[in-house]
C-alpha cells in the first residue's frame, strides 16, 4: 500500500504541472512539457511493472497485485494523455 500511495501522490502532483490552456493556445513549449509528462507516466508504469515482477518472484502476491494495478493505471493515464496530445499538438 505504501508504494501505491507514493505513485498516487506523484500522479496527483504531476497534474498541477501540466499547463492549463485552451485548444487554440497550445504552443510548442506547452506540447513539449506535456510530452515529457507522458514520458514520465510511461517510465513509471514500466518501473512499477518491474517492481511487481520482483515482488511476485519473492512470493509477495499482495504487493505484486497492487503494483501491477498501479502499473496498469499509469499506462492507461499515459494512453489517455497521448490521445489528448495527438488531438492538440500533432
């Protein structure tokens, strides 16, 4: 549960660093920052998946399940943000 709390805190805090603009105001700089945030979500998703695998190999099933669910949620967030990026930045 402690890992999930850290990941959740990271996600919530990262939302405050995404620029708040309307669709016609997305500048290259804003898109670059948004792209970097998406990259961070993808990286964190991969890291939590690796942690889940290690926990499963150590027979810590509850921790492994929690980390896998966190990884899945992070990958879904990255996917959703990628759709937004494609709509306003491509």
